């Protein structure tokens, strides 16, 4: 099958440093941080300290930790960045921090721990894998891998309108490499494959990389990121098979992670800190200034807009996690979760025509789909109960969530969302 990709020219922002966001007066920590619902361990009136476990996870879900010290004032339902409602633990700031603003000594003896112990720590610290929209527990994904697996690491962003993973790879490559090494050790991986952007990534010093991975084979594969999708699991697996030096040693990758996941592993294991903050890009033509921020989980996005100097133009739309397949939200009090990477504010002049009309049977969505799915027929079956062959409906399970069908549709139909609905059905 011919590989089909599209080229998108989104605005690129230059970030020179990571800005620590101000500590909010109150945070709203979601019990759905990725992969499922966690069970609350605190109640209104309880005092909590920074890093305390306030909700327990199970299998695909993860434990949740208090990002700030204070008092639990309520457990209430709020709209989440993915557009769904979820319960949140509201914590009012009070007291002193255990980690924030203090020097943390590195744990240089983590490599003496067993693989089982490392996975237990990754689970306890509440790390999710933000490589794709699944956002499941990283520890759970590691345990599912077969013996002697291969770990894949994407050092660039899947969505070309985002730059979080690219920023982390550029400014924190040592931390990323150490985080990857911890993941590989925990998985007992036989090899690590890094995928980097051919246009804007400088390979790390080979002597330093050799020192990190002296017991595990590794390779760096140059990836053409000018065309979308270039960072999906399907595309990266194909690149592995087409790269002779890697193909001879690796048949396929068992688990993929991204730069931000590796960076989170480094912070939690080496610096002994639970996952209480995350790196978020706040951008858009409507903002006074775009910034890369280190943000406490549970911070309302309203506060992040203030960090960027407010808006120069009235925002017409707020999009979470990228312009291609992100979620449009209208509530500025939505809290930051572990899976939020990018917040984009669009002015009215930036918005394309979004009028939804009837399908004109142009076939553009079929031509754009790299896997030969027929999104228009699945959509017609979903909305109009049109007859559809079972094999075409089952082809929804092949979808790798690129959302190119949405971008190609002149009628602005929610094709990707409809295909995803059937994909999620067992």
C-alpha cells in the first residue's frame, strides 16, 4: 500500500527556556489522569502534603498525588481537557513544599534495583505514557510486554502544531536519555530505537550516549517530520523495517514512549519526586506571548493564559493537544491533567470555515486515509443506519488516529470521531 501523508504549515514558536508557572491558590486534581478512574483516598477537611498519594490507581489507571500542600476543600465534578466530566479533588494551598524550590539530590543507585522494583516505582509515582491518546499507565504497558522487548522513543511531536516533545528533546536530552535507560532496564529490553526529526534535532554526543547504554544496544533513526503523520506507531514500525542496520537486529518495537514520558520517569526515579507537575506549551495568535511552562497538575488553564500576558485578540476557540486532533473547549476553569501537552488560543481570523454540511460523496476522506478505511460510509452507517458490510465496519479497528479524514472532508463531518467510536467497541 502506498504511504499517504499530508503537509501542514503551522506556526512554529521559538522557546529559549522553560518558565515555572506561579503556584495557584487552589488546584483541581482529576481522578481521571489517563487510562481510567482512580479511587480517592482523602475527603474534604483532610490536610495533605506535596507528593502525598490522594487517589489510588488500578491496572490502566494511575495513582494521583497532591501537587501542592494544603487542605482538601471539596470533591466535585468538572469538565476535563478531553471534553468529558470527571471528579476532581480540590486542594486549597496552605503550608510548605517538600520538593518545589528545593535542591533534590540525585539517586545514583537506581540501577542497582531489580526490574520489578523499578516498575513498581514507576507505577507508584503515577506516570502515564503520553505517546498516543491512550494515556495509560506506563507500568501496566511495561508488564504487558513479552520477554526481551524493544523500546521505541519518539523525540519529536506527533502533531506538527505542538512542540513539547521537541522542546524537551532539545533542552533536556540528558534527562531524557536517563529516563529511557530506566524504562529499558525496567522492561529488560534488548534494544532501544530513537526516532528523531531530520530538520531540527542535534544528535547527542556519542561518547555520552555510549556511556548511558553500555549494556543495551541502541540506534538513532532519522525521520522526515515535514509530512503528517510521521510519528504514529504504524509509521515508525515501517521505518524500522526499512532501515537495514536496525532491521537486521530489530524486527519490530514492542513499546513506544515519547520524550515527555521519559523525562517524567527521570524526575520520578532519579530525583525521587512523584508526578505533580508537567510541561505544557501555551501558544496561539490570540495570546500576548507564547510560553513553555512547568505547571502544577490541577492548575486551571485560566491561570496559564495570565502567565502569557493575557490575550491580544479575543480568543475564538481554545484547543487542547494540537490543532489536528485536539479537543476544543470553552471553559477556562478546566484543570491541567497529566495528558495535557498543548493549549492553543485561536483568534477569529485563524479559524477555517467550520460549517457542517451533508456528505457530498467526494471520496477525499478515503484518498487521505493511509490505511484504506472508508470513513464516509462508516459515518453514514452511524448517523443514517445505512447498510454496511461487516468487514468495512471492522476496518475501523485499523485506524491509527491520524485524523486526516477530518482534514480532507470539505463538509467538515466528524469522521475521525465516528471511526474512533467503533474502534473502541470490543
